C-alpha cells in the first residue's frame, strides 16, 4: 500500500490512535474516511448508521445476513459526502464497530484482515463530513473479540505477524483505490490513551468498569448444550442447577480413570459445601460474617478440580454472570478470563500482562496500566488440564510489573506465585490429573465439583423432557441400568442419555433401550450421522455412506492419536497429523455436530475438541477396532509384544484385546480404562452389526469371545489393584457377561466357612452391594474371611454406602478405613443409619476423619456406638463438635465400657447442651462414674436445650452422693428424661423416686447389689 503524505503524519498518528481506541472524538474530515474489515466474526449487532440529510446517495449492500439479530438501522444526519456500507457476510454478528465521528482534517482509514474474537466492532455515528466514508466487511463469522492492537513494551514476535516492537499498523482502502499505511509507536498509542485525561480519573475508570461488565455479561449470559450452535443456546440463569462444590480434595495419586472414580470418592477434609459465588470467602467460623462485611481475609488462590464435563466452566460462567449483573462480589472491579486453550495459541510469544489483557479484553483500552494495583482484580484460568504451556515455579524469571515483557508461561507463573499483582485473586480450574502442576504452597484452597446427586439427575431429565410420561420412563430405565446411572453424575452424560433415549422412544415405544455405555454411545453416533444425511443433499446412498465412513474414521484416528498423547484440545497441526485438511475441518464438525466441535478464538485461530472426553475415548476405541479388522499393523503393534507382535496381521481378537488390557493395567492413572471398556463393548457381535456400515467387516468368533471373558476374569487370580479389577468387571458388563456376579452370589449362598475371599472377590462383592437397587440391611465386616485382612477390608468397606447398619467391631481400623466410612456418611444418597465401631483402639486422627462425615449435611446417621474404644479428651471433644454441628442427626450415642475421666465427660457435655444436639439416648454403662461425672450429667439434664429421653448408667457402682447430685438434674423442669437405667443399693431407691416425682412415665431398670 502507498504511504500518505509525510506532512500529515502528526494528524495521522492522532487519528490512528483514535480509531484503535474506538471511542474517542474525531474532528471534521474534509477527505475520505474508510474502514475495511475482511473478517469480523461473531458480531452481535450490525453497523448502526445515523441518518440525516445527505447531498449524495447512500447505499447498503448485503449479500449474506446469516444469523443477524438486527438489520442495519440507518438514521440520517448531515453529510456532505458519499456514505456506503457493504457487507458480504454478517454471520452471527454481535455488536458492530463503534466509530464516533467528529472533526477531522484528514482521512482516517482502518483495514483489519483478521479481527478474531471481536466483541465490540466499530460503531459508526454520522456527523458533519465533507469526504467519502465507507465500511466494507467481507466476513463477520463467529467472531468473539478481535486482537486489539495497542501499545505495549517491545516484544520479539507478534501473533498477528511482524514484530510488535517495530510496528502497530492499520490500513485502509478508499473508493478511489488509494491506500495509506502508518506506523503507530508505543509512545503514540500511549498518548492516544490519554485523550480523555481532562475528565476526572474516577469517572473514566468507572466508565471502563461499566463497559467491561457489559462485555462480560454479553459473553457469559448464554450456555450451550453440546456444541456452540445458535439453536442450542439457552440463557444460563434459566437452566442453571446449583452444582455441589465441596472444600477438600482426595488424597494421594489417582489410580483410576476420573469418570470411574465417581463411583467412590474418599474425602480427607471436611465436606463443606460452597456456593460458587463464595469461592474466595473464608470458611464459616467465629467472626466470619464480620470479616465478610469488612471484606477481609479473602482466599487469594483457589484450585477447583472436577472430572471432564462435571461443570467447572459453567460454574465459572455463573460466577462471572452474577458479578456482571450486580448480584454478587460487587467489591470486585475486574474479572479477567484467560482460558488455557486460547493461551496455548500464543505460548511462544512475548507479552506484558497489560498487553495480554488488551488482546483478551479490548474494552480495557482506556485503562491506565498503573490502575491494576489499585483495583480488586480476579484472574480466572480455566482448564489447566488443557494447557500446553510450561509453568515454571522455580528458577524462573521474576516479573513484577504489568508492563514488563516475558513469555506467557512466565507471566502465568508469576501471577500464580503472587510476584505479579500480589493483591489479585486467582481461580484455577482443572481435571484431577493436572492438579499437581501447581505446587501446593501457592494454593490457599482446594475445592472439588461433584456434579449431580440423585435428585438433581431426576430434576435434569424432567426439565429437559417435556413429556412427563416419557421422562418417568427414561428415569426408571436409567435407575435400573446402574452403570448408566453412575455416569449421570456428569451433566453432559445426562444430556447424551436424554438425547438417545428420547430418539429411540419417539421412533418405537417398544424398542429395546441401550443397557450398556457402549450401546448408548453407538446410538448417539448413529443419530448424528442420520441427522447429517437429512441435512445434506447427496441422494446416492453408497456415496453418502462412504462420506460418513471417511469422516468418522479420520475423527477416530485423531481421537486415538491425541488420547495416547494425553491431549483433549487439538489445534491445526494435530488435525494435519491425522490426515485432516484444516480447510475441511468445519465439514467434520458439521457432520458430527454434537460430537466434534470447532471454535474460533483469539487471533482467528481454530481450536478443536470432542464435546466430552468420553467421546474421544469412544472414537479412539472405534479406531483401534477398525484397525484390527483392517489389519493396520502400525497400530496393532502398539499393544502387542513378543511373537504376536511379529505376526500382528494374523493375531486373533482375544490375543489382541489381551495385549490392550495389559497396556491399560500398567497405567498408573487409569487413563485407558474407559477406552478399554468401549473396546470390549464394540467387540461384541451385536454391536459390530449395528456399526457394520462403518466397519465394513465384522468378526463373529464365539470361541474367541469365551477367551476374552476368561482373560478378563483372570484379574481375580492375579490380584490386580481394586481400581483395575473394577474396570475389568465393567468390561465384562459391556460384553453383557454377568458370570462374575453370579459366581459371587453362589459363593455367598454356599455358606462355606473355610473358603476365603480373594482381594479381587472383595472388590467384586463391594461393587455388587453398591450396584444393587436394594439397600442392604446389615453389613458385618468381620463375617467375611479374607486372604489379606487389612487390604481386603479396605476393598470391602465401600459397601457401607449402600447399607443401613454397618458393624465394624474389632477390625483394627486405620485412617484409610475411616476415610472410606466418612465418605459413605458424606454421600448424597447415604443410607447408613447405624454405625458400630466398638472394640477398636481409635486414634485421634481416626475419629477426626469420621467427624467430617458426621457433620456433613448428607449424613443421616442415627446411632453411633463407640464402646470399649479407650476414648481420650481429644476423642470426646471431636464427638462433642459433631453433636454441636447444625447438621447433627445423631439420636443415640453409646460410650459404654470406656473409663471416662472427668475432663472427658465435661468436654462431651458441651455438645449435649448445644441447641443443635438432637440426642435422645446416651449410654454410659460400665464407665466407672464418679460424683463429678454425675454432677456433669445433672447439668446436662438441667440445660434448657436438653433433649435426652433415655439415660443408661448401668454397671456403675454409684454412691448415694452421686445419686444425690444426679437428682438435681432430675428435679429440673428442663429434664425430658423418660427412662433411667442405673444400679443402686436398696436404701438409695427412695432418694431417686422422691427426686423424680415430677418426671412423667419415668421407668427404672433396677439392679440390686449384695
């Protein structure tokens, strides 16, 4: 392009800064003004032209106005020149560019070839103009926000092209084909940002804050199910269901697939539910409300974990929307969202923090970079597990200035460490496997999203399915198919199930409903290909089938390649690696609209992913089975060893699947567990028939199937870890083989007293009890003979989740055992009503872990027995705190056969006197009670909060003095006692009777002493 006259340079610099800032006043222009944009994707509203008298013609030409919300509004105003707007494509426009006209002595022109992710494009407001003004937009598809070209320190590379320390330029093309280009220096742009400096600082800041809030509200007020298509858009506030976020984390390394881990979750910290808007607030404690009012002691850095599809991003979205709408966290000035999937695209570029924020949030263009330290700022890093950026917390460059340039990884690390903007609040979301990337010393709170509980699952289906009868049928089916019911903890799987089951029942009410995970995903795939066949005009069935096959196999190859690398987000180079032409990527996402998604993000770069991790694993399994049928030796060799590897072209299905199983069993994190489960499901002949058009060939060998089942069941004898064995059991379920369960039932019915359970059998038994629709009345751990007692007990204990009464007497319980029991008490559908821990020498840590379960709002425990547990002061204090909890549900507490000290009972009495205490029965038999003990008990009976109806003091040699002290409590009008059990000399009987004359229906159990 030609360069404008040098004499105009001073005015040109001023105008270019003005256009870049988008909102500054412009002077009258005697010459032409033009803005040319080739790509303005995802604009919300089309250009607004204010009409007025015009001496010359005005025209608007639009060849394509797809998905436009409002057509251009032309409002007349004075104009001495020709004004035209040409838009060839205005797809999904949000807001048009805003250009406020004012006096301008020379021409102003802007050309943007790529304005990705634009949120607010130029706004054209007409005023006096003696020249020619035109705006041409060739493509306005799917833009969020364009990269905003602003000032910043020198950088070594510019994502848009060229060196950012050399130039920041915009260009234009006028109606007479003349063009001009000018460079804007760092200082020029900085000067432009100060144009409104005559206004009060606080007014300017407030204006930017308001613009930022509006922008964030527009971006986050809608939510999408599946992929981001207009027809799937729903207002978040209309459908949002509060997810269960708890404070605490699972201890140790995850040894199983995150989805399968939903079946059991051993929490080590107190299960404290947190509303997403309170994520930075301290936990409730004395003085909590005062601190909250004074906005003190905010949690600085929060890490929220959750499996794929559980609702992490939606929780972030709700947090931002409530803030933007003025409903919560109004002490926060700015919220900046930096998704790792987008940061990956610029990981090799150099940025200052201020420059980076301008690219992600262009509405900050008027913000002075020095203001960050004076504002309350929240940074949200969504999707740490999607990051391909190396975070450096040791030996890394220290950055403490928002205008200092460094790599994106260094910037993120310094923000998280607190070296950069130490007052900023940080919220990081991640899948569990990636949580350890950030050292724990930089994390102040860990939370976990647990997804839907059972009532919320039903609520989801009833909201989504308008036909009440159909909704009830689908809910009933999901409940019966326990493997599907467990997966419905994940909101995205509820959506998949609803889609599949609705489609099947709509076509045929008597149709067989999918029973397994593999069947569910196969049906979903078939629904998608059927929708695609209706959408496209190809009439030749063979060509249509071939087209479907080519697309699905390519997607399956991509899924497999990236699963083996541990990637869930893909970029153009990943697609090319799997033979997918990036120019045709939209075709792939169009054919599998609900499965594979394409997003346009920062700098018009594309990001691809499957709608959920489980789809990637399903497609990966589909690809591997396709490769087996078509003898793709390169893939087969990845799973085979020894002789079978050299003869992979002739290997049998059972040998191949055994090789895949062995590779999955070696995984320390279980990342191949679901993949293995799908692969065994696809190998079933009935599922191959459904996929025949895709697979071309099928294999039906009953002998090979028998060997596959035998290989899976050998895991029992090999004593693989409980996590691995449970997944092998799921593989058998996918093959519709119930032999393991049937064999276990036969073993239990035989009543054999000599045969001991193997570790794998312990896992199987626990799983059977958990998967049963009926709640077990009593689970007695001691009655099961186990080869390795402590490990076997650990594997059996999860069964307490689905029983009413758990007898764990004399089991030498460890912290790990107590964690499992606490987890059962915290479970949203906990059935446990009675827990007997008698004759265990409990440690302080044991009971502390249990108390977390007792304080949970989900805990429904009525009876707790701690007889002969050698209780200490610490134990009694922990029990008292559980009784004082607002969630306390205990009705009976048995502390018999503990040699209680005065201090023990005094600590316990604090809980008994609490207004939250619901205890009806207290048993203190054989506790060697003294006068001091009886005095403490009497004080409890006298308490205005006393709820005791039954008190058992049997087998204590109470003296007359003890009974006299006790009688003071019995005389109290607050005493609610109905039953008193005690042991006394006959001459003491009258003392008690006289004391208790006011007690209605008081009964005695009399033990005469010689």
